[in-house]
């Protein structure tokens, strides 16, 4: 540790050191005034500041700009946009004296019902991790830290403070940890916030494997770990596991427990000193940066930025010709969200927005001739027949009817999960009635997560704005009238119905445990493996222009274990408008390895192209891109053989397929005994020659009555002891010890982690 930090710790009393490991109140860390250690202010949230400087939590949050929520930001598929957003929020945080921003939130969207999905990025860990890393770099470029959360497997709100997320190590490593791993390795967040829940029975905040072995030793994290608010169960156990800071204040209760444990010898004081050093390292880093000049708040400028970002995050789900709206068309806006948009989620990340733009206000500001009928309110499920009739009549007389639909805040929020995936029934009913009389019906959705759309085949166009932040109305107006091109893509699959979701039978569990029985088959991995029809697939999104791919190639047809291969493709804008395409690269394992999803996102890139313009997009593949987590090896592993590199517009629109061979001398461990399945021995290139020789030797005799090849097909799924006995009789049974020795000799010693 730096000399000044070591000297500070040496000068502290035991009580001061224990005290530094918890907050002073709701939002500040503790100061040690006599030693010049300042208190540091932390603040929610991932899409804008909820800064409360009073510390009690009762005061009104400072005014700040509300940027697109995580659900919308992720739909951008744009790391540059996330960095820009992080930079703007970081500058506001710096201006307001905030030391650490509590975000981003990168938990995987396991079920569309999770009440906090509006704050999370994606069902896919590659997308979530890359976007989180970009956001963190943006915030921290302003001299403000981040606290990536909620580490880990916090995928529901129901019983989140006690429920255990039970899953295999492979599921944890492949789905629920990689977003954190990418962000930690690429962006080095100052802090990590551990989640409330248990993981396989152990609280995340007391899980040494999670907080120390994986986070610090494997990934190289060098900041401090803080608890989610009120997430501490056993403070001393948490400190030993690697949780340095408890938030908020515990009234001194847990501080005294730490000091008592040191005095009793049940907690090594060196563990406490290390925790204090980690906290001081961040607090003093912030204090040094904060001593410089802070930027001035520019809320008007940030509002303009939020509008530009919201337009980049919108997803055009469907378009049969009603969009973009042409100048001079008679347009009616229907639905309370047109006037009062839902632009952010509920709970701890709620921002006291500087200003909120509605689409109706934006249209009128641009001088557009738009009629408005409320139809249904924005804040509740309410149906009034007179208002419905008025909306239907207005729609019938118009050239275009735009219905602003979505979920009221009471339907999805931190603290509870949704019970279903439906819009309010009043909205579904009115959309159906309007679509029956108006072929140019457009639905604009304001929602933090997927909803069932039973009317999708009856309307012309559907534009999903997600929760686009305080300037969402301005962005919506630009998109509807073609002044901006839709370029968002879905960061999650939209199923036809809730029952299709892979976690349906196991969400949210029994109140004490929730079984992640779907394993690694989350989101599109599940729907693709089952070849299941969905409403819209992961990565889907339309544009007002078109794009084609050509000249796709690999720089080499073979990838080695320690090497890399470059994938390139030329993308051309074939339309008459400028637009942005998201090139998505998936990898498919074609080696025959069991339990691999049909394809997995490994890279993506967003490119802006003028009409007729083209550009080359390149990606670099390594062995990790081909790998899955092997529990026997305790490491990432890719089998040798054939893989497919897929380039496409979505997970189900793949125009380019390239063949790649992976060459490696590394193999999985193969246990050889009398119960080993014959087909395992025949599939492994090390033992296959020996096994074929054995089958040929015994399979061509009178006991077998068949050729060696026929014997292989007949007995490949039975244990070795049964196979050799059945095809070779007593002679083969007597030779079994020698057969086992020959097979084992064919295997070199297999190491696990390397």
C-alpha cells in the first residue's frame, strides 16, 4: 500500500478502523477528521443522479438530467454512446460533489418479469459487459468513481434479501458473471456493489469465492467492495470474505462487532487493515481529483444530449409503411403517454428530472398539425367508453393514428416483480379497435421490459422507445417524422407469451430458493435451441434505410489456442437515407460438444453510413470466444474442431456464415474405468484408435457375429465392461484389465487450470 495510507492506518485506533468500514449515514462514508480523511458522497443512479446531500434520505434530490434508462441505453448497441452518456453523468456528479456513482447495473435479464429489468442492460452478458465498460470509462473520466452492481445473480425482486439463486458453476460463469468480468478488466471501476441475495446458499456479501477468489485474484479488481443498502447479514463474515464497506450506517452496531472480533482473535487485524487501505485508496484518490476545478452544471446542454441519445436507443420493431409520417398527413395522437411519457423506472434510481418533453409537446413545438385524444390515462388501467369512441372516430378520420402505449410505473418498479407480461387491458382493447378502422396505425411503446403484443399483426408500425429519459418526447417526434433514423436493436428477446420464457416454471422460486434450471439457456440461447417462434428476436431492429454485407472473410481458417483470427466484412447502406447498422458476430460450436447453445454473441459494432456509403468492419477472435466453462477443468475450454462464425442483423437474421477450425492439444479430462461409455472412448481422438482396435479384435470373431464397425455402432452407448463382454465373451472379459491399461496409456496427464 502507498506509504501515506500505511501511515494513516498505523495512526488509527481500532475503533476508527472498524468505523471506516461502514457509512456515516445514508449517503456518506465516514471521515476521520483528526487525520484529514474526508467523507465521500455516493449517489444513485445509473441513468442520472439522485443526489441527496442531507444524508437523512428525506430531502428532495438535487435536480439532474434523466438520461435513457439501462433498458433503452442497451438497445443502442453502441459503446460510444454509453461512454458519452457516462461522461455527461460523471460531469454532473463532479459538479454536485459526488465521489462514487452507484451504477451501472448489469444483472442479466433472466425473466421479463423482474421488476428492475428497466435498469439492467440485457439477457446477454457480452452486450451487457461491453456497454458497462464504456459507461464506466465515461463516468470515471470525470474524476468520479462507479460502483458496478449488483454482484451477482440478482435477477428478481421477490424475496431478494433472503432468496438463494441456485445454479451450476458453469451457469454462473457463462451467464451471470461475464458482464462484471468484462467491465472490471476493461474499465477498472473504483468499487463493486454486492447484491442482497444468496448464491447457492451463501450470501453474496459473505461469499469469499465471489468477492476475493474470482473478483480480486482472477480478475484483478483493486478497488473496494460495498454492500447494497441493508444487504449485510454477518458483518464480520462479510469483512473476511472481501466486503470492505457496509452501506448505509449501522448505528455503530457492526463497527463494534468488528472491533470485538479483532480483540477476541476471531478476526485478524491484518484483514481489517487491508479493508481500510482499500477504502482509503479510493477516498483519497477522489479527494485529490475533487481538489481541482469542478465543471459547472449544464442541465440544458445535458438535456439536448439526452434527446440525441434517446433517438439512438429507439427500436423500430415493425414497419409496414406508416412510418415515417409524411408532411401534410392528418395525424392523431392517442394515449396519455403522448402528453405525459413514462421516461424512467421506479425505485432507488428515480431522478428529479430537470425537464420532461412529451411527444405531443414536441410535435406542437415543431408546428405539426396533430390532434390529441387521451383515450386512456398514462398512470393506470382505466377504460371509459366515451373516450374510446372519441379515439376510434378520430383515428378513422385521420391519415395516421399514433397510439402511445406502455406500462404505468405501478406495473414495474424496484421492490417487486411483474405478475404478467401484458399491457393494461384498456390499452390492448383500444389498440385493437383503432387498428380495425385505421390501416396506418402506429404504436409507440414506453416500457422497461417486453410486453405481449396480441395486436402486432393488425397494426402497421411499432416503435419501442423503452424508458428513454426526460427528452424521450423530442426523440420520438424526430423518429416518427423521419428526421432521425431508428437504429436501436433489441437487447432482449420479446417472446410471444410469458409461458415461452425459459425461467417460467422456476421464477421467482419458493421464497427461499430459486432454481436456475434452464442453466445457460437464457434468452435467445433458449429460443434458438428450441427453434421456438418469438415475437421479435434478440438483436432485432429496423431502419428507414437498408444494409447489405459482402466480402466477409477470415484472415486464416484456423485459430490456435494462443492465437487470434481477424474477421472482416464490408457493410453498405443501400437506401436513400443515412443510417446506422449494428453488425453482430455470433459463434456456433459445431464440434459435437454437448450442452452448447446454437449460437452466442461474441462481438458487435455500430457503424454510421451515408446513402450508398460502405465501410469495412473487423473483429478479432480468440480461443475465449469459442469457449464454454468446463466444471471439471475449472476453466474455460474449447474443443478442437469446427466452429461457425456468423455475422448478421439479429440472432435470427444471419446472412454470413464462415467456417473456422480450432486447433489445440488441450483436452478435457477423461476418466477411464469399466463403466466408461464406449462412445466417449470412440469420440476422443486419443483413445479412439485403441478402442477401434479392440472392437476389431473381438468384433470379428464368432462371439460377436458382426464386423468391428457394426459392433461399434451396436455397443457405443454401453459401458466398456458390457461392450467387451458382449462382443468378445469370456476372452474379452479376461482381457478387460489389459484393455483399461492400454486406454489409460493413451491419455497424457490432464491439468485443470493453466
